[in-house]
C-alpha cells in the first residue's frame, strides 16, 4: 500500500521539487532506503521526474500509465524547449528507472520505454588545461589577492593532483589522510572507496593551509568539522562554494577557456594519458567503473597529435 505522501516527502528531506506525484515520491523513497542512492542522485532523478510529471499534468496523463507515444511527446516537448540532448537522455534514464520499478513491484505489466532510443548528442572533448596553463592557474591564489590564498591553493592542487570529483573534494576528511599528507581515501560514485595520491606541491600547500584551518576551526566554536576544506566561518565547504571559488579564479586567470571544478579532474587525466600512463591505471585513479569512460582522454591526446602534425608537416 502506498505510504502517506507528506511522510515520504519529509523522509526525503529538502532535495525534491514540490508537488511530485505520490507514486514518484515512493519510487524516490525506494531509491534512498533500499538502493542506498546518494542525495545528489535522488535530487537529479527528482528534478527529471518532476519535468515529466509536469508534462503529464498538462496533457491529462497519469505518469504511471503513460504510453510510448506519450513519452515520445515528452521528448519532443523537451527538445522544442531547447533542452540539450544530454539533458533529455538523462531524463529518459530517470524515467526508465521509474518504469522498471513499477514493473518489478507489479504495478505495471509493460514497459513504455522499451522502444525508445536516446537522442544523438555531439561528441565533445572535456574542458581541460594544458600543463603550463594548469601551473599558471595553480599559483593564482598567491598572485591575485582574492579569497583565502592558502586554502585555495591547497584546494586547487589537491583536486588536480588526485583527480577528485567535486563531491569527493568537499567530503575529504582529515581522518582519511595519511600522516605525511601524501595520500588519502575517498568515497566516489556507488560508494566505492579508493586511495588517491597528492603531488609534492599539493602536500606543501596542505601543510601551509592546515594551521590556518585549525585557527578558523577554533574561532568557529562548537561542533568542529573533520572536513579538510572549510569556509571562512570554520564550517565544511559546500559544493556551490567550491564552484564559486573556481569561478572567481577563472575570471582572474586570463585563460580563454571555460574553467570549472571538473576541469581540474579532466586536466589530471589528460596529463597522465599524454605522459604515457596506461589508460587502465588512469581508470583506477579516477574511480571510473567503465574503461570506456576513461578512454575519451585518449581522444584528447589524438587531437593534440593532429595539431602537432598540422603545424609540422611541410605539405599539410
């Protein structure tokens, strides 16, 4: 029997859009309680399913009983509104999961997504910085005179030298660093733990930052955090906070590139591949479940070779 809608919404916290249909709320509750999905995953699924539920409401459709033609209408509607193919495909993934759940628990016999195919999306190389650009970006905290230089230099170098996702960076704990600050343990996607390593520059930056961090923690008073990176108030830094920091330095960099936190992870992988590191080793360091995800960085190397060839070949 379906649980009370308000109780389900309360159990999911504040990560979901308002007025989601009860059946979708129950599915998201299942993802959290049974499948152990992370809050960010639930939030992403919730937003996608909210768009779908809104479309259904506007067209008099019960989301749990939608047919394939109605799903195609939703896809066409999203595309007409200018949604990128990758966004539409992500929404389709969320919808497919919802219908698989309905079928598994006997609420529906057929799967309307069976004949649907993802939209073709253009293959784009990830945003990254070449080695000289990365070196220039890493010293910006010392030279630009903005924000918190010691913290920001450590944050940039740790994120880059270990190839961390932004979620892994903000959750990095002092308790999971080794005494020499040369390595640590992080929990990535799917709650998979891996060991990450920090460069000499990152270790030096951490050693310079941690005393300042401790002073901020003491000034902050009660409930000190064990997170490595904190804000000026002594509390654990947030994902939006890291994005804001990187955006500020990107503005001051003078580099004509779209630089965001994931650019540092992309740069880490690109530099390893370009230096001849085996792609399977890079896969382990990044915590990728699939080798195909890591192999896109070999495409970056190919693009670089093309540019070198075009510049050097006398008859190109």
